[in-house]
């Protein structure tokens, strides 16, 4: 997967940063929308829905990406970069953002839920949340697996939201391929009836009505030996549930549709749905 090494809104020409007009317009829009009161997540979801490229081939935005743009002082002309937003707007946005950032999820229903279902993607052991790791919270594998990134509450919740938004936009990806043998258990009677159907079909002098009656009986017997596929039934329920997903991190909603989650060492999150489908987030977070 390709990554941006130059801040969004710029490109390098002859060793010098220059503004990319169409991207700079998005940067300005991000600052103004956040200043108008929209949340990081709302801004990110809006850009995703509009299919705005972050870089070629990536149109999935999350609130960490928005936060990094809002915090980047290059956008006010530092480090030889031409300014895109005013210092006044930059300071106002970051003052507001820092005040909002004081709220943590400590002790909430969301954290208690994640403590019970979040596993390490490397070893399968349970993840443990340290409420005070230096200056903020951190999720660690109890078995000692080392992550390449700092796994915070936001990394987990944003990864889950990203997966949900991708499913909402393309529900086909949660469909599973099932092996009929797992749900079909034929009896001796069924096998005999199916063999009789084959014998009649090979014959040339059997009336159509007799063949039809035998085939229908075989179908009824075969159907009676089929178990309902719970995963397939869940898939249709999940599709309906994702149609109404509103971007919130709601515990009751998570319990309804998810079996669990894995925090991967590269900062991505895997969502395991009730039908067995697994969806992995695509955004790789900054290294520690």
C-alpha cells in the first residue's frame, strides 16, 4: 500500500514544496468545518462519502487523518511550506480540539465492552488497557506481543468505525462462501430415493409422470435433511443492520452484530462479525 510522505495539499517541485490547489481546497474545508463545530469523525465520514482521494487509490478517511491535518503547522507556512490556512484559524481550531481531547473513555461502557472482546491479532491473547501510560491510555497484549504502533482508544474505535463504513458502502464483502456438506446430512432413505431418480432418468420407457413424482419425493426428503444455515441467516440481518449505521460507537449495536475484534501489530483492527466474516481496517497508524 502506498503512503503519503508529503503533507496533503502539497507536492515537491525541484526540491521545493508547492501547493496542490484541489487538495489545498480540501485542507481549507477541513479547518473551516471543524471550526464550525463538526467533529473529526463527521468531517472524515463526509470526505469518504464524497470519495475524495487522500492519495491515489485511498478514499477512506478517518478522524486520525483529520486530526493530523489540523495539527500540522506546515499549513500555516512553517518549515518552508507555503501557507494554506491563516494562523488565526489554525490556533482557534487547535485550541478547541485540545479542549475536546481532554475527554477520555475511561470507565465507560465502551471500554468495559472492549476489555472483554478485544484480542491480540498476533497471538490471540486478550488485550489489556493501561489507563495511564506516560500521558495517555494504551492497549497492550497480555502475552507480551510488541506492536509497531501506539495502540490507543482512538486507534481501536476508529478502526472499527472504518470497517463499519466500508461494509455500509459495500455490504457484499461480508457474504461468506458456505460448504453445503456442513448443513446437509442425507439419510439412507434419501440416498436410495436419489439413486432411484438417477435410474429412472437413464431409462427411456418410463412415463414422465412417474419420473416427476419420484423427483419431487427425493426433493422433499433432501430438504428434510438440511439444517438451517445460521451464518447465512445472520448475513441478511447484518446487511439490514449496516444500512442504518450512523457512525457512532454504540455498545448495544456492537453486541448485536459482532463476535469480537483483533488489534493487529501494524495498528489495523479486524472486526469479526456474527456470521463469521472478518473485515480489517486499512489505515496504518503512525509508528510509536
